[in-house]
C-alpha cells in the first residue's frame, strides 16, 4: 500500500514537471518574471510548485539529533566598549558612510534597472546572467544590506518580490547546495532576523528552500550531494554523495540549517548538518595534518582524511570560519565546535601562517597552503589568496569567544597582511592570488633586495628549466622586471579583483573588537581604491589586473559585492551597535543571524 502511495506521489510530481518544463508555464529560473497580475502570478506558481515534504525520502532518518539545549553559556563580549566620539570625528565618519551608501545605491539601481529578479546584473553590457539557480541571487543576497543602510522602503519592495519566487524548483539542472545555502537561505534568514520577524514571508521562503535542499541529503549515509542534479530526487532515483568534494561545500551548511531549526522547531535541518560535523570531528586528528582537513574529501565513504593539501583558501575556507560562529549560534552549548576550532588553530599557527618579508618590515602574517603533506615533497606554499583574508576576523572572534587573548595579536597581523597586499599594488587593491617570500628565521625578518632576489633565484623552479647562461641573481632580477613584480612578491598568479569581501571583513571585525580607529582609515583607503577602479555606468565591475593603473573591467558583479563587501565597508563606519557582534553572528555571506540572548 505504502509502495503504491509513493508511486502515485512520484507520478504526480513527474506530471507537474512535464507541465512546468515542456509547456513553459513559468518564467525563467522558477521566477514569474513576465507576470504582471499578482493574483494570476500566484495561482500559476501554486499550480507548479513541488511539495518537497510529500516526496518520500529513500533514506529517511530514524532518529533526529536534537539541537543542543539548556541555558546559553556565558560567552565573553566580542565588541570593544566604544566611547563618545568628537564632533569632527563624527562628521568625517558620516561623510564616509554616505559615500559607501551612494556606491551601494548605484549598484543596486543598476541591478533593479537591468536585472531585476535575475541572479546578477552584468555591469558593462547592462544585461543579466543566471548562474545561481535563477532565483534572483542579488535580490535575496542584498535584502539585509538594504535594511542595514536604512532603505526600508526598498526593503519592503524587495520582500514583496521575494514572495513571488518559487523556490521549489529551478531552471538550472544542477545547483550548488553550498552557494544556494549561503546566499539564499542565509540571505532570507538574515533579513528575517534583522527585521525582527516583521516579514514572516522571509522565513516561509527560507523553509521552502530548506525543504528543497533537504532532498540533497537523501543519500545512504546522509551526506549531501554538493553539485546536485535535483530533478533526480523528484523521481525517486538513487542519489549518492560525491567521492571528491570540496570540504567547505560540506562543512559550511551548518549555520543556515541550524538557524532554520531554531526558528521553526523542526529538528531535521540541524540533524542534517550535525551528521557532517560528527564525521569531521571524529576524523580531525586522523588527517595528514592533524587538526585540519584536506581540501577535497570523500563524502560517499565519509572519509575526510586522504588528500594532501591544506589551506584556509578556496574550497576550504568557510568550513573553519563556521566553528566559532556555530558555537555562538548555539549559545555555546556544544563543546564540539570549540574543540574543532582549537585543533584547527593549533595546526594553522604551526604550519599555515607565515610572515612575508616586506620592504617596510611590517610584522604581518599571511595564511598559506601546505602541499603534498606527509609525502617527500611536503612544503609550505607561501601563497596568499584574497579568499584567505577572512582568517584575521575568524582568529579575532575565536580569541574573544574562546578566551585566547594571546591570539588577538595573530588576528591583527593576519589582517595587516591583507592590508599590505592591498597597499603594495598600484591600484591599492589586493590580488586574487600571489606568492611572497616567507621569513624562515624568526630572529631576522629584515627585508633586503638581495635576500628577495636570492629567494627567487634559489626557489623558483623556472631556474632549472632555463638554459640561460646568466648567473641566477641576474636572472632573478630580470624575472622580477619581466613579470612586473613588486618587492616582496615572487609571483602574482591571479591579478584580478572580483569585488570580494574578505579583506574588509577582517578589517571590520578587528575594528569592532579593538576600537582601533586607524583601521577605519585603512578601510577608507581600500574603499576609495575599489570604488574608483570598479565603477561603471551600470553598477560595479570586477577588474582584470590590480597591478595596472588602467585595469580592464570584466562584465561581472557577483552578488557578494552588495551582500558582503559594501555591507562591511558600511558597517565599519556605522555606529558600532548597528548589528553588534554581541547580538548577531554573520554567516559566510555576511548575513547576520540573531544570537541567543
Ligand atoms: C562568498 O560567497 C563567501 O564569502 C564565500 O564563503 C567565499 N566566497 C565568496 C566571496 O568571496
């Protein structure tokens, strides 16, 4: 009987799909872009919606892991106790705030005009693209920025648009569960929390999407599929998690799913992500670099130990970022997240963070990459990625929350390392990926050109293949000139800047932690540079080369520009109690979730 009932549901879902796909009833990306009559629009959506709760799970969970319960633990305050500011100081701050708000508005208007309800505006051609499921990524990702910047009317208009979006299906055959979670579920929940539940539809839509994504966890071991051909789930096809998936895609769904459980009381979301944490925690010390997890892991076998690359950069980053944040989100009621953080930071201080030699002999740190760990060619790759720039903020929060005051200095030095990567470039904007000279002798990190050239001459593999007869030092100098490098940098592997937030994110967090006003000045310099080189008639664009003072623009503005980058720039100049770190915790896409009081 149960079998037949299940078949009937599958057939019904399949029929709805045929209608949806072959008769083109709905607009692109599950959105009703062309409908003008809101009542007709709503009726059409209802006809095509998939009720994911009615789609049977092949591998249902037998007993749910509950949210940690009890009275929230006493967690030390994160924010500095700011005093009164001078009149002149206030004026300067407000002028800066206004400039950032204007820049935001320019981008948002461009999105409204050319790409409303699509994922992204293309800032050179004034068109749009849909690479994130087609549910209006920029719209959802930007909701809480509108609220923060006091644009309440725009916020209400945006929420009314959100109401019409159908999150139960997508025009994209494959969706990234990670991106959908951090940008959309995070965006909806952040806006819901910040507006203090005044717009229940935001939660309703987050649940709609959460229920859709939950089907990606319907695998034999309950590990989610990260790049998900979601239609398979509607027809009851067997699904299995990937054998080689980025560890961040797996480990950074936790805050959003946990918040869903907190707000709805439905344990299934938390259960889904806690299973991942339990697996990671169990294997934390069995990896090649105990304390950390490799870049790629086998989710199908739940083996998180094999690979040999370790970094806080692309594909790993937010896994680590979420340990202290998840701890805050559950009110300190789980020691597991603390332990995972402590293991990580111990390994990172020993193996990953390095001091780059630099002309001004600044005592700074960069977060690098360990490669081929536990093999004969194990080495620290002294690369810095823009993506790793979140680490300063993470270590700062960890230092406060887990009472590790000695690490505040590490957090600051990591943040300063990213500021250095901005200041060293002719545009004043940090590159996507670079390499530097690590100081191997902590007793002497003094920069000299000789030392710099010597490193290049002895360490760069180009040397071996080169049959040039010139002595190595001469060739090193020629190499620096030919590649257009700046003292301290041995390579700038990717010269683009794609409007990323991580550097300003850490500057903002360290400002809120320390109250150090020089960080505001650094932030202002960074903002001015970014604003200057990325602005277009339509919005703001990525640029090809931060080492050129006439960088070519790229026709792309990712949603994190208005979701994260401009939000952090704004918040560092706002009153410090606007989204206080003692009241809210940001997900990796800068969406603030309310912390338990
Ligand atoms: C954002 O989507 C998130 O911050 C993510 O964790 C990393 N990449 C981008 C921004 O660079």
